């Protein structure tokens, strides 16, 4: 079974191997369900939008009904209000008022625009060079982490190994592994 939703509460997350237990609000029904599995992100936090793939419902004697995930991936929000919440929660230098201005100026593809063309932040009134640098660094860190972990796991590496490699190489992970996959 698959599911999309937003993490309401992070019950447990082990960054070394990605093992995660989270209460997730389903996008379609609005119900909160417990999801258990390995999350492809080094930043597991309440508010993140996720997609669960290859899930199977299990009944735990101690914890009740849970969706045991084959894979949990962070996805970018699409609705304007979700993008505003994401920006104001996860991007340094952006509060609720600035997030609203960014989405109003850049539209529903604001996150993609900031990743691809960070200079577009100057189109938003009241954003100076120092804020640009904070915002740009934060957005690029999230993008690099997501790209590296997706790259590594798509090549058959387990989550724990992917996290170890990312921790060693950081933003240079994809180029380092592509240049020498045996190092």
C-alpha cells in the first residue's frame, strides 16, 4: 500500500540507519496513522511531507495498527499553504510572513525555483544579500541531501550505508561516488 501525508509527530528517528516511527496525517483522509520504516532523509522532522511505498498494515500487540513501510521518501509540498509552511519551518531566514511573500512572488513552484535559480529571491521585497545567503544555503543543503540519498539508494545501497557515505562526502556525494564507486 502507498500513502502520502505530513509528519505530525516524530516518535523516533535514528539518523545512522534511517529507522523511523512517525505519526503521519494522510493527505486524502486527514486521518493520523503510525508509519514505521527507513526514511530516506537525514532530516526527519515534524512537518515534512512524505510518501510511503510498498507499505503493509501490521498489528503490533504493544502499539496497535501500523503501516510498515518498504520505503519512506521526503516529497516536496505542492499546495501554496503547504509550501509556505515548509519554507517558514525548514528554511533558515524565512518566517511565516516572508514565506507568504516568496510564494506570492514565485508561485507554486517556489521551492523548485529557489533550488534552480536562488537569485530569484531578490524579486521578493525586503530580502537582502545576507538573507539570500542563508536561504540559499539552507535550500541547497536540503536538495543535496535528498539528491544524494536518492542516488545512492537507487544504486542498491541500503539506507545505513547511504547515510554513512553522505556523512563522509556531504554535498559532493554524487560526484565522488560517480568518479570512484569503489572508494
